C-alpha cells in the first residue's frame, strides 16, 4: 500500500509556497530518498509524473516531487498556470533555492524521520530541472546520486535566456506561447539579469566536471526540444558518468498531458527501470 500525501505547502525563501507531494510505502527499513524536479513550463502533476512516483514508491523508495514556487501554479490550483505573474518572475536562483528548501525540509522533518535514509539522497531532474539538479548536486554535499532525464547542458543557450535582448530590456517582458493552454507566458527581464549576475554559478559544464558522485544521464535519441548532443556533452564533461540513450524517444519519452492511461509509455518505462536500477546498484 503506497502512502500518498499531496499538495503539502512548504515555506520557501521567495514568498510563495513550494507545493510538494510525497509517495512511499510503510516499511520497517528507512528508504532511500528520491527528489524529482520538473522542467520549464512543467509541474509536478504533469502527464505521467504521478504514475512515475508510484513506480518508485513500489520499489521501496521515498519519492518527492514538487512545484517550483514560481512555476505559475498555486496551492489551490497546482496544475497549469493560473499565476502568470509568478511565472514571469521565476529564475534559476529561485529554482535552486526551492530545491534546497525541499532538501532541508525533508531531512529535517520528524514526521518522516523513520521512513527515510537521510544518508541516501538521489536528485532527478527532467529538462530544465535536469540542469537545476546538476548544479545543486555540485553545491549540496548531502546528495548521494544524480540522475538527469533529457537535461539541458547550457543555460546560456536557452530561448528563455537569450534573444531580442534590447527589446526585452526596453519592454521589460517577452512572451512565449504555451501551445497546449494557449496562454502567452511572460518572461520578465529580471530573468536575464539574474542569469548574468550568477553566470558562473549557473555554468552546468563547470558543475558537471566537479561531480564526484554516481551520475546517470538518460536522453531520447529523437528529442527535438533538447537534442541528444547535450547528453553527450554532459557525459564528456564527467567521463565517470553513465549515459543511456533511449532509442527513438522524444523529449517526454512518449508521454503527454493529460495522460489518460493507467500505465506509463514504453520509453518512460525504460527510463524508470534504468533509474531505479542505478539507485539500487
């Protein structure tokens, strides 16, 4: 029987709650921890992520997923983007702070102290979240393992960071269309200012070269959002890492939102199995 506690408001550093879910099985033994970070225009309940959480919990892992505080969701509506003002005010600093808050909250939470092995912590991130967990694994000594799914290798080359800089600065905002919700998603110029002010900290290559814990990189060979070459970059920067190519898989491993099946896709099943095997190795 899997215990599920959803939509826990965790107080972060940036005036908005970090809405968090935990999935685990009650066992006599403390369980390894897995913390999952979603990507750009993502959220903890997107597509298959609840099924993913169940798969990890079934294997006696304590699985946490959360919404970044400024991902555009709210405590009342954690799915999709009711708070576009927050979305526009998101940045990499806030996401790194939010992830740190979740780590500190979990490891200091007496309610879960009998269920977790605080010395066994894996970070998993998808897409932009893969970049965030890579940076955090380099900063946070309590992280035991790092896994990235379809991760970015360079924050300086993302469309949310570059392009039309003069117009962006002049207008204070630029917009990206969300193809599914049809919302014009704002990016306030503060995002670029935060990136430039912290460019060294946000250098994924430098962080990856310093990773000295087990490191798994999983990427689809047919990913058109973040091309497979970015996974090759990460693997080259950390030759001790393990690179798994999921043949013919796209950026979301054959899933979508909403996901109306009771099983994950074939490609995502490969990703889950490889990740759990890596954690338990």
